[in-house]
C-alpha cells in the first residue's frame, strides 16, 4: 500500500500532464484551422488576394461582397450599374427590368451572374478567348470575405450563367 503523500504526487503529475496536453492541443488549433482553410489549388490561373485598392464612394453595395466588386469593376471601366439590384441572385432580373441586355454570352465588361447558393454570386468578365470561347473573371467573396481572385471557365459552362451587358 502506498502512503497518501506518494498517491497525491502521482495524481498531481497526471494532472500536470493532462493540462500540458490540453494546452498543446489548444495552441495547435489555429495552425490546424489555417492549414484546413488555405487553398492549395493547382489551378495556375487563380490569383488570390485581399482587395487593397481605393474604396468607392458611389458603390453602395456591401464592401467585401461579390456585388461590391462587380459594381466597382463596372464603374472602373466607365459602365456603372445601378446600386439597387440587391443580392447577387436578383441581379439578372433587376438588370432586365432596368433595360440591360441579359443573356448567356460572356463578353468583356459583362457581369457574370448565378442564382446558386442562398444569395447567388456575381463576377466581372475580364477577358474572352474568341478562339475557344473560354472566359476569365475577377471576383470577390467567392473564396472568402474581401478576398479577390480570378477564374477561367470553358465555353460549355456559359449556359450555366447569365451575363449582364449594357442597356439596350
């Protein structure tokens, strides 16, 4: 039989180890979280960064959202759009109501729109490859709030999106 002091020492050592292990787990969680949310895509066409440019004083869409970016890019190219189209999933409908051409044909300067997801998504068409029909977009908030990136789509994907052009 062990004396009481010896039992207390063994119990205290176990408690210390439990506390040290718990602290190790707690301090390693941010690293695990960062590693699991980081995108290690092999897609060489995607550039990812936080937007650091000037903030628009006339774009009233929420900063950091896809609608802000699409409206900002249209404004930057001299083709501003109204600030009352709402969430991205309503842009094609509201654009038609405002007299804008909406179709399934990507064009430089058009806004690419989808109703997928709870609020939809919009992006700005930066280029179109006339030979193969692929197109490249820039966007915000697809990979995270205030994160801008770019993607390229194939010609076959055009029917999955609406493209908002200028007024008719």
